[in-house]
């Protein structure tokens, strides 16, 4: 679900973004022009949707699909181990950003 779709349904949302320009693996690969955006329900923390743009994001989208299938919340994603350095850290960073706790901007 997009941010606009969630708002159209009357949901209060929290949105987090992470640009790959702050991701060590993306920088090492020379692909910093990518980003991840996560959309959460502000009240329940439910993951509503995600947008991923750029190189190799097809390797990441399954993680978000699994999280949605399992009805994961932001708290569960924040407590998931994302190895370093990996592109998948962008999922964690965008989740943290939605809740004002981002580490790498």
C-alpha cells in the first residue's frame, strides 16, 4: 500500500526513507542512487507497504513481503538482525527513520 492509499483510507501513517548514499555496501558497489521507503500505521506499527528504487532492490523486496505476510510491526523489524554491510540494512534504516531513530542518514 502506498502512503497516499493509506491516507485515503483515513489511516495515520509514519513513513521512513533511507537513501543508499548512506549505505556502505551500495557505496562500495558504486550504486548510491537507490532508496527504500517504508509506510507504517502510526497507531499499530503495522507495515502497510514499501517502495524500493534502484540497483539490486529485487534482492530485498522479498524481506518486506515476508514481513507483511507475517503481519510484522515496526518494533519487530527494529529487533531483526540485518547484517553489515548489506543493502538490506536500508530496510532497517528506513524503519528506524519512520520512528525518529535512524542511525545512518
